[in-house]
C-alpha cells in the first residue's frame, strides 16, 4: 500500500495516461521486470527513496475528510 500510494501520486488523478508518469512507470518498473531490484526501480521512478508521506496524506484525506 505504501509504494502504491507513492507511485500513484506521480500520476494525474484526473487522467492517468496524461503527462510523463505513465511512460516513466513503463520504462523504469514494467520493462525491466524482475531484472532490477524493486526498490531500485521505485527510486528511479520517484526520483527519491520511497516514503510514507503519500500514504499518510491519503489516510488523512480518507479518514479525516474536511467538513
């Protein structure tokens, strides 16, 4: 769940095929498949180490919605 939310923040939530994120995901995660360590391909996609920030933001929005 942590990595999924972190990856998802890279995409345009209104149009998942817009921008450069879909192609970057394909080239850095899908194409290499198991030939690259998952953590390394994730860092390459994100441009940084994975973090809990995206999951924390999602949880805050999901479970503490604005009034």
